[in-house]
């Protein structure tokens, strides 16, 4: 039975020759991401910005989600977050915090209730105030920061300091790119976006560890091989695995993008972007750092004295 080969066994593609292009390109994108984050900012959802949550039940048939979402523009309320639950008759509608204080918010809620009263029964209405939203922002920020600190501690003990620095920079690169992605696309940034960021950190770190593990293994065997050649050999050795894991993950995320609907849109798109950015950073950001840090096989213990190219 023929095996599916995602990459030729004798592949010897030179990835490191692109480092002179990838670093200026990533530096430009990083500066752009920071400028967009500080200048444009994120499109915070109701979880972080505050607003009103209403639960509606259709008086007959199932709730029309597209029709309810269109009411946001018709009534000048901004984008409405609409999500069905239960048997399809019940739906939750989130109205963003309106400019003008409590009176403007109550007027917006009354306007929406009047627009849906013929087809829907209002079962519950509650306000997500600025204080609650501020607590969510604080909790989400603390969660992300603590996870990053845990990752940094793991990397520092997992690898030699040159490899650890390379992995840390690659992880920070992916986080910065993801924030820039949210800023430039203005996708809604909510609780699911925090989950996407944490997942991206984990997936990116996994890919980085795989690449660095193979580089370290090759360094122990072929310590006198030029570092750029050794890195190319290592990346080519794990390329089939990288293509397999990335393609299967992207296919799953593509299904979420197409069929997941509006509710998880920000999560799906962010994950799709983050997976691709993670693979890019592992190859073109993390690995070349070892060259600039002067990493050599002699720095590792138990390295046999050979310079032969490994047979594939």
C-alpha cells in the first residue's frame, strides 16, 4: 500500500537563506501591529465594553437570527450579538453600550423591544455594566499574562538559553501578530478571543518545541556542521510532520469559519491566522535567531565529533 508523502524524503530546501527577508518583514508587521493597537485599538465586544443582554422566545416557529441581527443597523443600535439556544425558539440578543449613559441604554432596549414584540416574547433583560466589564478585562489580562509567564518558565528550563530565547521571541511574535490581526480586521474581541490567544500560544509553542528539539538533536550528532546548514536539515526532517499537523488543523478551522456562524467568527478567524503565523515564526523567526546568537554544537554536552550530513 502506497504511503502518502507530504514532502519528499530527500528534500533539502534552504530555509535560512530567507532570514534576511523574514526579519525585516516581521519587524515591519510588528511595528504596524503596535501602531494599530495603540491608534485604532480593539473592537471590544459586550463582554468587555458593557451593554444589555436580552433573552427572547419566538411566539411561533424558530427564531430568525439574520432578521434580528439586521435590526441593529435599522434601529441605529450598532451591531447586535445574536445567538440561538435551546430548541431554536430561544435566542439571546446583546446590545452594545450606547453613548449617552443609562437613559440612552434604556431607550435603546425599549426601541428593540418594540421592534420584536409582535414576533418574540421578552423573557429576560439584564445590564452588563462597566464595572463587570472591567473585571472581565482584568481577569482576561491576568489569565493571558500568567499563561505567558508559565510558558517562559517552561522554555527556560526545557532548553539551553539560546534555544529558550529563540522560543520566547517566536511566541511573543505570534501574540503580537494576533493582536495586530484583531486591530486591522476589527473582529470583535471577546471572551472567545482570549481563548483563541491562549490556544495559539499552545499550538505555536508545540511547533517551536518540535523544531528546536530536532535542531538540538542534530547539533549533538553533527557539532561541526555549519549552523545554517544544520538548521535547514533539521527543518526539512520535520517538514512532513509540520505539513500534516498544520493542514489538518486548518481544515478543522475552515469548517468552523464556514459553518460556525457569527457567534464564533472571531475565534475561528483568529485561530486560522494564529496557526499559520505559528508555523511561519517557528521556521523563519525562531530558527535563525540561533545563528545570530552564535549557537554551535560544541555548546551541547555529549556531542560526538562528526561533521557528516545525516542520511535521510
